[in-house]
C-alpha cells in the first residue's frame, strides 16, 4: 500500500497505463513540460516525450476532436480539459461525434478515449473555474461518466477508463486533489466502471454522493451518529453513467430513506435521475420523500469568500438535510 | 500542339493512358450513381439525397494518390466520387441511401449521404459540418505519434471552411506538420449563400499561409490539375513536411439537396452556364484530344457504368431492412460473443 493524494493517484494511474500500453497518449493544454496547471501530468513529459505527452494550442474542440481521430486510428488518448468550465468549445465533438460514433457506424467505429476534467468549487475559482457540469454528459447516451472521491478510486477508475472500449468523461473534483492522503493498493489496481461503493454502513437512511461530496457526507454521517444517534449509510456512486442501480436500490431497501447530494445545481441535475429512479423502482421500500441536496440555482459559484461559502455544500448542510429527512 | 502538351502532362505525372481512363471511369460511375439516386428519390424510394454532381473531377483526382486500405479519409456529404475512388462500391453507396440493415456506413441508422466504412478506412461522418476535419487531423496525429507512414485526407465545402473546428484543425496540423491533406471543394454556395457573403478575402486557400503550410487553388473542372496538387500534397505528407490545403474550384450542378430548389436564389442563366464547367465534359474532351477516348470507348464506358449501377441497385434493393430488434445495439461496446 502506498499513501497518496488524489492528484498523485491520477498521475500514477496514467503513468502505469502509459508504461503498460504504448498506444496510450496524453494531450491537452500545458500538460507537457509544465505538467498541467494542477500537476496531474508532472514528470510524464520527461518520461514519455513530447509526442505522447502533447501540449496543444488553446483549442478544446481540437483536443477532443483530434483525440477522437487518434482513437479511430487505434490509439488510446487521454485528453485533458484544463478546467471542466472550458469544455464547451469541445461540446460539439463530445456530443455530436464522440458519444455517437459507435452507434451511428453500427458498431464499426468505437472510441476508446478518456476526457479528464477538473471540476467543482471551493477553490476561489468563481463562475469559470468551479463548475460541476456533469449533467450535460450524464444526459448524453454513448458516454460513460465517472467521478471518483478517493485516491484509490481515482487511480483504479482512471486505469479502467483508459482500458475501456468507449469514451469516458473523467471528473476530478479539484478541491479534493490535495485534500487528503489515503492508501492505494499496490499492483495493477483497477476499479471497474459502473460499480458504486457503500463506504459507510447505516440503517436509518442512505446518502448517495460522489466526488468531494463523499468526504462531506462521511463527515456528516459521523456527526449524526455522535449527536443524533442516526446511522446514515453513505454510498459513493463513483460512476454516474452507467449507474450502479443494484447497489443504490439495495441501500434504499435497507434504510427506506434516500438523500442524493451533489454540488451541481438541483434543476435537471444528475440527482434528479437518481431520485426519479429510486422513486420508480424502490417505491415500496420508501418511508420518506426522496430528497435532493444540491447547489443553489445560480449560474455559477460567485467569487467572494462569503458568497462562495454560501454556495458550497458542506458537512453541516448535509447534517441539516439528513435531520429533516430522518424526522419522517 | 495542345494535344502534345496535354499528353505530356499526364505522362509527366506518371499516369498511363489506362490510369486516366480509370479516373474517367470512376467519375462516370459516381455521376451515374448520383443520377440514379435522384431518380430513386423522385420515385419515393429514398427520402433525401445530397448530390456531388460537378465535384467528381476534383474528388476522384484528389483521392487518386491516396493508398487504399492504408491511408485514411474523412469525407463529407458530397463525397460520392471520393469514396468510390477510395474503394467504396456503387452498391455500398446505394445501399446506404436505401438504409438497408447491412449498409456498411451505418446499418440504416444515418441519413443518406453520411458515408463511412471501417473496411475502407473511411471515417463515419455526421451532419454538423466540419467535425470530420478534426478526425482526419487526429488520425494524422496518431500516425505521427506512432511513426507510421500514413496520410489522412479530409474534404469539405467552402461554407464549412469557416467553422472554428476547421481552423483549430488546420492550426494544430500546421504546428506539428501532420500528414494531412485538406481538400476544400469550393462550389461557390453554402446552400443559398454565395461565396462573397461567406468567405472574407474570397480565398480559402490563402488561409493556409497563416497556419504555416501551402494552400493551392486548382480548377476543379481539370482533374489533372487536381491530381497534380493532391500528389504533391501526398508526397509532402509522406516526407514529413506537413499538411497542404487544396481549394478546388468546382461547380454545384444541382440544388444543395433534394429538399432545396436553387432557382429560388440563383439566376437560371448562371445555372445553365455551370454546365460548361462540368468536369466530366471537360475531362472527356481532354481524353479525346489525346486519342485515349473516342465515341466507341465513351459509349462502352457509359454502358458499363449504367450496367454497374443497375446491378448495384438491384442488389441493394434486395438487401434486408434493419431489424428493429437491433436498434439498441452498439450504444456501447458489446461483449465479444454478441459481437
């Protein structure tokens, strides 16, 4: 076991995959000598050279589109969007091309590629360096979407994503990059896409979360156990698409109450899909309203410290939401 | 005198009499397929078609230096002659238009004109224009990363030449001298909007200079001029000297598509005059002057093209319709067993 933070885990995952498979390459803005603005690719340029760790112009459409072409050609590209907020020029490539290529070619062209994107707030990044825009991509058939919340999951899911035959949107919550260190299993640690993780067992209600919210939910659960005697089950979804419905429904069956937590705004957010599915398929087990706790309905995270704090979810806000739900 | 010069031209290019006749044959076949599709559309067998008539000379000639089953092509919706020159058959194209279940392009999933074919190294194309240009650049990047001797070619119209993704693609290809050929088939109209309202500076080719590689303008009615440019572009790419942008000035002999009527925005005299620039007419004339083509050969080639299209249509129509039970397949990769 090695202890590392999420950033180091992602880097180690890419390094191992590049070593294992010479078709794997990285492309993006500042990924080369600089090693990425967050340092995710630090050292890989020196190890693998300019062609496999390729600095691109500031052209997100090109990053996604050329990665798609390379994947058609037989490479396994990892494309980095510097921030998830800057992915929109690539939206046409991701939604019109990358997600649909396999279907529209009747299965003859697949796109094994990964698009890594730092997302989320809490780092004073304001409207354009804080977005949680996963719902655009979870709503897009043909993509897989993952959002790890621990170093072990970050490494394991990154490796699974690189090996996956289909395009994977890999969401990295930037506040978690250096938030904590934790053990990552040695060896070829791969976490399968499409499997949620029950990270804290509980009998009173279920909290469904991903990314940074896993950390917040676990902290909230400890507070609730200590102060209220409420035992919350915390389920880290890890993969948003395909959703591990079996694990979600098993938890609801056990606890009877569901709280879905994400930092993105509520309306049409990913939580709506989780909540609706629980309501449809787990109805007979419910003894309280399926509840969402989400970011506020504003177009982005405002900059000033007080405004940002108002925006961000926190363990305290999760505790409040659980207390309301647990009262049923 | 003209004859001697013309002869010198194709022989100097390393093309035999048979080669140029083969090029002409491919152009004739593409035109025959195209005309048949209009008939089938009017007969109600095809919902929609988008034509390449007037583009055949540029398309066949620019595809000619490309190595089949080795190089790659990312075509566009008018690329009937390009895809034929790169290996697709008349039957493949008609089958795609009839949306049959075993259509190589999409199995009946895409609209007519959305070519693609894994067996031919032809990338599946979509409807938002210009997206395929980045795929060609990505393929060229892949070849460059791996050190492979592979060239990617992509084609699009001058309307598409204005898309941001096309500029992102050319810029990136220029930075790394990627082995890619950009073929802009400039027919002067983006549906109804004429060149002077679409292209600042009026020249697509001139834009290449800003991206650090040559841009050349060629007469699309002169296949040998197009071939010359394409062969040079291919050689440059293979030598590692980077991309070339070829702007072929072509004519659009038909309306934009079967849903369009160009009489609403083009002067009838202008449309009539386009026939003078029909590449099939011009190329036939050149070949006649060379003594390669005469009435007898012409008649035979046209009869062969017609027979091929008849046979292709007959076979395509007999192919199975897509099975609705398969409509949810190939969203994601399937386990090998189902493959």
